[in-house]
């Protein structure tokens, strides 16, 4: 399942204090791009983000998810340090 794979990749990359991955794909059924991949929301809190700007954090997250990027159509990210 893609949600579990996303959780695994993020957990391995950041050893988060908090991680939640929400599969919102069902909300987008029938959407023109929905067949190209899932819609996910990520909430991630990790010490490794301390002092980083949001854009830097998002880049790291996208880099960590590179192995599954073709299976993700939309990704909403809320990430911070504790």
C-alpha cells in the first residue's frame, strides 16, 4: 500500500518525533489527474528540520519520496521541527 511506503520512507529519512500520512485519494475520485497517482497529506515533525526554511524542508521530503514520486499525484505537507 502506498501510504505505508510513504510512511516508511519518511520514517527512515527523518526519524520523526511525529509522522502522520493521510490518504485523501478517495476525495478526488473522478478528478482529471486522480488516475495518475494518489493524493496524500503529510504531517511531519522532526528535529532534523531545526533552523530550516519551509522550502528547504519540502525539498528534503520530496527527495526522500523520490522512489515513489510516480505514484503520487498530489502531496500536501505540514512539516516543522519540535
